[in-house]
């Protein structure tokens, strides 16, 4: 099976979409980020014949993925210090699970 891995972090104001400041506030940026994540997951989970998993970076108050609105979606905590290390670890997990093609 093919797999799509969506990398997310908790929608904490001041921690997501920070380059949008000063045009929009940290709260507005977090709200926009949350909308992007929800839209992305909704679109991907509607595609047949792919597995969608979420690699997330937890934050206080956002330990799980309930905030995405996608209850039951497979997820795991990102491993590694840099984005490159995190991608390598996520791809390795996917291939160990039997994925033939992986996209992040």
C-alpha cells in the first residue's frame, strides 16, 4: 500500500505560521494553520487505496490529535532533531510497515 505522511505540530499561537506576522496575529496564524491541517487531512483521507498517517510534534494541551477533528487517524510522534532526521525516521517506519511508495 502507498502511504502519505502529514507532518504537523500543535496549533500553538506564536509557534506556527510565524512568517505571517505582523500581517496577522499569532492567534489568527494558529487558527489558519489549524484550518490548513484539517483541510489537508480531510482531502487525503477521502482518497482510496492510500494510507494516511500523521507525524506530529506534541505540545502541552495538544498531546494527541483530537484538535484535528480526525479521531482515529493513525499517528506517531516525530523522531529526530532536524526536519531531515524526522523525515528519514518517518520514511523508515513506513517502509518497515510494508509501504511501497511514501510521500511526506
